[in-house]
């Protein structure tokens, strides 16, 4: 990279008059044949393995029963609208919860990474909060909040299971997301802070203009991961009686003793989560590529 | 009048004494060059002056005001000091132009247009106008360091602190960075530099200080210290630098 000027012109001149040598032509042909061989092997092994799986399932003794109770297409079509209406609840819940989680988690992460003396009690509280809600299973938090809060009989406090369920999800996920954000903040190299402070930026300006933009960008892939998990976990509020996709499917299934609605609900979840995870993978790979490029520069 | 005065400064990291009884006076429009082996305390001294590290004894004065006073507003002090780091430390998520205008706009309250105009002026002067809208990772090391220097002088500091600004660069890129520093010296910028480039030190230094184990053991003009060192350890150090091909 250092003596670019001269050699660049020389190589441009060479590139114009270049034609591949006999050896290179041979190599190209060899590479092509190797690539063909690899594709053939991949195809063959896929057909054998997947084929064996399908045969194992289809020839299993209970397959006809399973097909009727889990994959009844016409029944599935009939309950689709009910389960779909349920999944709208999950989506709404996810959207509202993720906004609340974003705000709470960012506050927790900032508190935990701050060094200000005045914030010490809040820093301790934030640490305790994260320890507790990261350690208790979400299902238990939902049950405790969903049944515990109404039992307090405090006047004016909501007893809507939808609201209480959402609060439980928000409480738990805020702890997870706070830790992700905190790791992002800590991953920004101290020299970046030093540079910002040496330019006269205050502590909070440094955080706002230099540290947070880099931190958040770095943790976007794990955050998207949490978003996918959040969408699925909103199904847990069905335990309180909220009619989401899971609950809608359950009601139908217990009426007819046919479990096709569960499969319908699963497929609906997949319709949302698969594109989301693909997108997450892409952003993850892109951010890794970017970091590697930076390391090389 | 001395812009910067360092009096009997001591700095420890744990039980290790990094700076001991170190004093330095930097008159306006002069360049003080710190030389010495890695670990002799050059970078620590610069970081202490910029209040990135706290001193353990002594005092530091900027324009007669004691900046090592614990009650002082460090942000206000740093507005009057510029610092350039060995590893550039540009903000990777901002364009070159945004890197340079961040402090003028957010800290010094300049209008956005005015700050940009001034930044472009500086970039043009140092041959980087075409890089204004690029991100740092698209620039060579030499270009990044030149941007870092422009960023730190965009707010017209009273003193510019340069911490081995060419150590991370290959020899060909070193010159483009040093030529900026020479230009700034001609403009009358007051500077304190830590460097291993003895030829360059000779060109810009009004005073050269040789540090060993946190003390200034020999000081004087460049011709005195670099061309005709008195102490055996200074001679030994310069001989080793010379052998490494830097003289």
C-alpha cells in the first residue's frame, strides 16, 4: 500500500496486454471440474439423507394417525383465520414490548456502565434488577405478575391479563437486552473515549456522539436475535388467558382433539421468524466483514 | 511567557513510578520534543498534561492557571489543548468532515456551516479535500493521522500535544504526517511532541528533552542533545536509534 503511485501505472499497462498462460488455462479447467464434482457430491448426500428421513417418517407405524391429527389440511384452512387473528396479538405485543424494552434496557445499561458517584445507588439497583430478572424463568415471572398483582387488590391498578403479561415480558427482556447493550458499550475501545474527551467533549457528549453510536451498531445482530426470541416468548402470556396464536390454537385443539391448529400456529410463527433470522444472519455477517476490514486497515 | 509549565510532576501506576520530579517550561510558539526509550514516560507526561491521567504530585499550569487543581473543569481545560494519538483514534462511524467538525460544533458552539467551511479549508490546505466525505477506514494510515491532526487543530488549541504520531506508520507515510507538523510549527503553534524521529526532532525542536525512567536527564537545543549528547545513557539511546536507521 505504501509505494502505490509507480507500480499502479505499471500494472495497468501490464493488465491491458495480459493473456492467460497455458498453465493458467489448464488450472481454470481443473477448478471447474473440481467445482462440478463438489456440486455432485452435495446433491447426492442431500438426496440420500433427506430421502431417508422422509421414508423413516412416512413408513412409521403411526404415520397415518399423525397425518390426520396434526396435518389435516382442510381443518387447518378452517382455523387459519382464528390463529392468524391470535398472532396479530403476538405481533402487537412484540412491537409495544420492544419499544418499552429498548427504553428500559438502555437506561439500565447506561446506569451499569456509568462511573458517576451520584448514580451509585441506581447502579446497584440496576445490577440487582438484571441479576434477578435474568435468573428467573420468564414463565414464572409471567405467573407471578399475572396472578400476583391482581391479588394485591390495589385500587386503580390494572388487572388486564394482556397488560400484566406484557409487563412481565418487558421486565425480563429488559434485563437481557440491557446486558447486550452493556457489552456493546464496554466493547468500544477506551482510546475512543480518550480521543473524544481530549477534544473537549463532556462525559455525556462522549457517550452520545462517540460511544453509543458505535456500541449500538455492534450489537444490532444479537438484538435482532432477541427480537425473534421475544416474538416467540410472547406466546407464553397465553398461560394467563390472553388469546394469542398459541391460545387460539389450544382452544380449537381441545374442542376437536385435532392438533392441526398447533401446526398452523407454528407455521405462522415461522413465516415471521424465518425472514427475521435470515435478515439477522445477513447483518451479522456484514458487521463481521466490516470489523475485519477495519482490523486490516 | 510560558504557555505551559510542568513543575516537579510525579506519577505512579500502582507501586511503579512513571514520572518523577519532572519539570518543563514551554514558551509560546515553541516546540518541545520528548525523546527516550519506550516506557520512559513520554506518553504518560502528555496524558497527564491533557488531564487524561491524574498526577500524584507537583503541578501543571496552562497560561498561568493551575490545571492540576482537582476543582478545575477538565472539559474547559481540554478545549484549550489539542492531542494527537499514536493510533489516530478517529471516530470510525463518522466521515472525515464530521470527525473534524464534532468538537467545533458541539463543544465550541460554532454554526454547522461555519465549522464545515473551516474544516474544508484545513483539509484543502493539507491536500485532503477529496476525502472529506469518506469514512476513516477508507484512508491510508498517513491520511488518517493527518485528519487526526486537523481534527485537533480545528479548535485552535493553545498547545498541541503529539504522542508518537508516526510510530504506527510505515516510513513512506511518515513524511506526509511530519510535513503537516512542520507547517504548524511555522504557523507558530505551540507544541509538545513525543517522537522517535530524530531527524524531524532536529528540524522542529526548540528544546529537546531526553527522558529516562520518568526523569528528564538531559535537555537543551536539538544541536546540543541530539548532535552532541553529554550523558552516556543519551549517547547509548541515540546510538541504538541510529542503528535502527532513524537518524
